[in-house]
């Protein structure tokens, strides 16, 4: 794995940080940043999934398997409690009993790395990881050498983080809660100067009691941007259009298509003459109606056109070189687990994607259809997130799979957390799809999905596997079964 650029200066005395829950994407990335800054890093976790396990090993960061008070015998100066860690965790209980100094990851990120920087913070319900990775790469291509922290492996860099001496820091700004002792969203800690808000659509039903609370998280985030910063706002999102005018910073709005112009001069950034294909996407960018440039990118889908417009607007707001930005868009290598082609065997292409919200599922299927026109799409979905498993989203999921030719629904990740009234009903969903004439099945276990699907393939199918978890390694199992 390529080693991230390490800052040659550190304003702080090296300290010993111990991260409880180090295997999570954000925590593993923070571990790397801290190591790059010269700090000692230890940690613990129960299950460290790829690609973070490889990243931690490559950095030489040791962590304990499982949670135990004994893991604290290394005598850390500061314990960072991951936001997935709750009371009752034996290691956390020992932290409290021993009265150790503990804090949250977002607070460490703010205090150690963001203060005094020009922070480009990427928020929104969908597309944060891809947009932040793309933003970091175009800033790099424009010669600005940014630091970054991303919720996935940016393939151009081979890592999810980097620490440099640049004034610019690009960070994925998540609306999920900060820690068990701080239920505000992580993005409130990130000191945005240039803020991208791609879209807003209710999510994380386990954290937010309703859409009012969810929308408030974004309105406060927008309120954090200083007057000499910029708000890059996705104008195709009704809620962003509603909240953005409260910004004290100038608004650089963006929208898809040459017919998206609305009132009050918004959106300012638009795309015209959009063309999709297997090699990616081409389109013309307009700013306030004037042609800005011709974009070629390997990314596919309308949502990725919006992502490109967002990063172009953000890059322009900091004076990035235009030719460098265009070169970054052309050479972007995407993010692991975002429409990532895991392999092709016997003419069957297997794609891994992190999509789990109904809108993300629909747009990902549409993007695959645009990239592979005429090929049958087999959508395999694991309802793993809290949103995905809740009954109130069931109808939205029914509609989300309209673009797939074949649907396989896996079992709920933790069905015991729900009742018949609160849980998605897979049988009802499958019956609804079949009533529409779609081939659909409920197959709870990954191994059984592989056994069922593999004999059906004739060649030419695109298998789109969507889950925000490991899904039992189904991608590799599908490819292995096809190969045998």
C-alpha cells in the first residue's frame, strides 16, 4: 500500500492515543493521521473488516482483538471512544472506572488537524465518500497538496487519509452521532470554511427521531460556515434549496442538466450535453450560463455529474488551477466499494457498492444501467443499516429497484432488534416485485444466494451487490463459483 505523505512539522508533543473501535473506517483513518503526526497509536476492536484491516497492517498499527480492560494496560494518555461503542462495553467501563482521559474521534480530528486550516467539508445524505475523494484528487492535480480524511479508500491515493503541510484539508463530514456521550453529529466539529452539501434526505432513523431533527443537523452545519467561506449547495435537493439561503457565506449552487436553472440565479453551476457510456461520462460545465469547461470522467450516473459539479465549484472557490481540476476529473480512479468492479468471469461482471438508502439504491442501479446499456442487471441487496431494515422505508425500496431485471433480497442484519410492526417485511417486498412482473427472491444467507444465482447466469449479466457491510464475502464467493 502506498504510504501517505507525512507532515514534516507537528505543533504538538507526541502523545499516546488508544482507539476503542479502531476498525471502523473513520477510526482507522484517524489512527493513520495520528501516526503520521508522530503520535503513538494503539487500539482494539472485535471485527476489523477490509479494506481497513489491510490499511492498519500496512501502517504497522497494532490493535487488540476484542474488548477488554487489559487492553488499557498500555497506559494511554488519551482514549478515543468510537461512536459505535456504548455503555456496557468492558473496555469502556474500565476507562470510566479508572478515570482515564477520554474523548471522541471528531474532537481529536478538530483539535489535532483542522484548527487553522482551510477545511473543505463534504456533507449530505448521499455521495460524501466519492465527492470527498474526488475533491482531494482534483486539488492534488491542481498542485494544492491537500490533507484529507475520507470514509473509504481513495484509489488514486491508496489510502483513506493523508497529512501534509498544505493549508487545505478535505474531510468527509458525517451526520452520524459523535459518541455515546455526544449525540450531536460529527460534522458539527469540523470547522468548515468551504462546505459542500450535496443533498438532504431523511436517514439514520436510529439516531434522529424524525426529519425535523435530521434537517436541523444540516441547518446548523450550514450556519458554521464563515462569511469569507463558501457554501456549495446541491440545488436539485429541495431541502438544500430550503436551508441554503440562511447561509452567511456566498452560495455556489449546482444542479444537473441545462434546464435546471431556477429563480434568483440558482443553480450557478450546471451540466449540459451529458453523455454516458462504458468508459464514463462527458459533459459541458456552465457557470452562471457561461461555458466553464469540457469534463471527461470515468464516473457514471447523474449523481456523479452532480458530484463533479460540486467539487468544481469548491475548487474554484479556493482558486484551484482549472486545467489541473479538469485533469483530476479525467484521471479519477473512484473509491473502493463505490461501483467497484470486483471481477468478471464467464462474461458476468460483479460490482460492489455501499448503497443502502433507497435513493442511493435507485441511483446506483440507474448508473449501472447507463454504464452497461442492454445488459441484464441482477441487484443483490442486504438490508443492513437501521434505515434499510425499518418498515417505514419499505415502499421506497420497492420503487428503488425498478431499474433492475432481477432482485435478490438478503436477510435483515439484526432482525431481533425489530418487531413485526417496525421491521421491513422481505416477503411482502418480493411479492410486490413479482406482481410487477419482476423476477425476485428472498434468500437470507449469502452462501445460498451464490448457490441459487450461479447456475442461472448465461453470460452478460451485471451483478450489483449492495450492502454497507461485509455481506459474508459474497462478491468473492460469486466470482469463485463462476470460475469453477
